[in-house]
């Protein structure tokens, strides 16, 4: 394995600080790992939400892990375009979310033109990740982190978090 | 699950975060775009987001229930993120907009803009700064703000400035949630109890005079908010129709002695927040937001 691939492999193992069942690669936040001519590792990451407060922690974790692996010089860059989409969460990531009792996002809405106002339930409610019941109800479009909504299952009565489609 | 991090001090490196939210982003001003105009435009949108975010964050622990508390905090955070990028973009386009700080101060440009400008240097709409009221007040404020901001960001996705276009593309996804949250609560309060409807109508009456400012003409670089009037009206009228609430008449806040909330007559005649003419509510907001940063102009956070 060459140095670039080795650096990429280290970066891919770094976990998301807020949803540690996912690696940054599974979450789709890790966009690129390059080795420049001078031996510096350049890692590109993108925020899930603009205000994501975990970006600094992700940066620090990436730098720390890569240094541990022998890459002394690491630069972490932000990529804003194209914006992160929940569609970028890998199959492995979706399975890890379900395993942890979270509901994985459905397909992100694809829109052209003005975005229609939604005054009713925004989308069909996801099934309960615990009992599988389809009888679930939205509690709030906003949850403990920017990327999650809160639901409640009326079958097993348990609340659960759903990673939002964006 | 996090045992692997135990004793790992680097895991706790909060506060050493990204000094620059545009780290590694190409901030070259595109050919044909005037850097000063681009900076002024980004400052206007960034100030809207920053001041609105500050007002929303004041709701923390005060909302009617936990879910709505979390919702308001999330929206404040989204807007803070937009503000950081937009202020950083303004500073990168035209460093002349950044207030001077003591030599050697480590304060990044976005923080200098947020914490070291006075009220008359802010370019936010007054709708963002007026004091908080009850829950109906924040619902109406967010509805008016988000409908206009969403329409503007939708257009800015094709801005010739790639940074602004990227911020807009991301912001559209976030503000869609804010707008729809506000629209649903507007409907709920309108069709709830007599009391909830009374409060909603009171809030609408108090805030509507500030709505026009969101669509005030802007010349120079960027999408002119005045051109959004049609699509903004379509959405607002949809909410009013479904809720059975009458659309208020259009009277600017400075007309016929109508005093803005918290007004003390300091407003310039005909001036708006876009000109730096603010209500008396902005200065105390800034005093609270800026006091720590100003006490330590060479502090490292």
C-alpha cells in the first residue's frame, strides 16, 4: 500500500464525534485524502449542516490519528460544494445506524424551482428501528444534533431518532 | 464505546477549532465582481443570520416544551453557521470591512466582524433584532424571516461567487426546515384556542411593519431582494389562507408616528437596518453578545 492509500485508510477509520457508530467515511463527510509533493496529507471534509459544531473535533481527530500513523504534516480543508446530502451515508453506515437504534434516512428530496411549503406532515413517517412497526409519529423535526429528527413509535411506545433527509 | 479515547487529551481540544470556517476554500473574487460590493452583500446576509441566531438562542430553556426548545436552538445553530461563513466570506473578499484590533490579536476576521462592530455598523434587518416576545412572536418572526431568506438563497445558488453559491445551496436545505416549522406553528396557533389566535394576531400586527425591509431594493452585486416580492407573497398568502388569518396592511414602521418595538426615536428618518439605522433593541443585544470578546481583544478561544 502506498503512503497516500495508507493515509486514506487511517482517515476512513476516524469516527463521527456525535454519532460514533459511523466513520466519517460512512457519513459521507470525508471527501478526499491526498498526499502532496512535500509529503503533507491534505484531507477534505464537508459539514453536514452549516453550523455543525463537530467540525473542529473532526479536524482534531483526523490530525491526531494521522500523526499517530506517522504522518507529521496534516492539513484539513473544508469543502462546501456540493453540499452534503444524507444520500451520501453508505450502506454500511445505514446498517450501523439501525444497529444503534437510529432510523436511517430515506432518499433526499430532489427539487428544482421554488421549494413548496409543507404545512402537513413533511414525509411519510419512517418505520420504528426497534420493533419495525409502521405506526410512528413525528415529535419534532429537530433533535439532539442538527442532522436528526425525533419520532415516537405508537406500537412499542419508544421514542427514536431519525437521520433527516437533506 | 468511547473507551479508546480515554485519557486522550486531544479529544478535548475544543476551543482550538477551525479559526477559519473557509479553511482551504478558494476565496478568489471572480472576475467582474466588485470585492467591496460582494463584501457588503455578504455582510448584510451574515448580519441577518447572526442577529436572528442570537435572538433565537435567547429562547434556550424558555420554550413551551422541550421539543420546541430544541427546535429553536437548532435553528439558531444553523443561522450561526451561515453567519460564520458569510462574515468570513465578506472579510476574505474585502479585508477593509474588518475592524482593526490590537496588533498581534489572534481574533479571526469573522469574530472581529461579529464582536467589534457597533450597532450602526450592522446591516441586519430590524425584524431580526427586535426584542423577543411570546412563543407566537417567535413563530411569526421566523415565518417572515425564513420565507424571504429561503427565496433569496434559492436564487443565490447560481451566484457568480462560488463561495456564496455554496453557502446558499446548503442554506436552502436548512431554511426550508425553519420555514415549514414556522408555517406549521402559525397554522396551529391560528386554529388552536381563542387565546393562541389572539396572541398570533398580536404578534403579526407588531412584526408585519418590519416585513417590507426584508425585500428592500439593493443595488450592486447580488440578487436584489426586491425582485422576490412575488414569490414571497405567494408563500405568505398560502399560510394566511390555510390559517384563516387576514394579511395585514402594508405600513412601514416609521410611518405616521408608528414606533418600532423598543424604539426611542433614534431611528434615522427613512433609514432601515440595511443603512445601519436600528431600533434601540440592537445595542443591548450586542452588549451582551460582545462583552466577553471585547474585554479580551487579544484572547485566544
